[in-house]
C-alpha cells in the first residue's frame, strides 16, 4: 500500500486540489442560494426577463 501511495502521490495531490475547487464552488453556490442571490440563468437580474412573473412567483407568494 505504501509503495502504491509513493508511486501515485502526484495524482492524489491533483485529485485533492480538484476536489477542493469543486467543493468551494458548490459551497459558494449553496451560500448564494440561501441568501436569495441569482445563481442561474443569465445572471443579469429579472428586470428585463420575459419570465420574471413565473420564475419567482412562489417566493413572492410566501412573503
């Protein structure tokens, strides 16, 4: 097992870095979603969107 780890330490480090980057992206997405920020679509707000009444209608009804 130790020999395998020594032979593949570079791959393990790269995989760990990629996993950390993906984890950070998911964490930021979840945090933005909880704050109510726009996390999808075009990202430029709902003011000029033709679907603005449909997209967030459930959120407006709860308030």
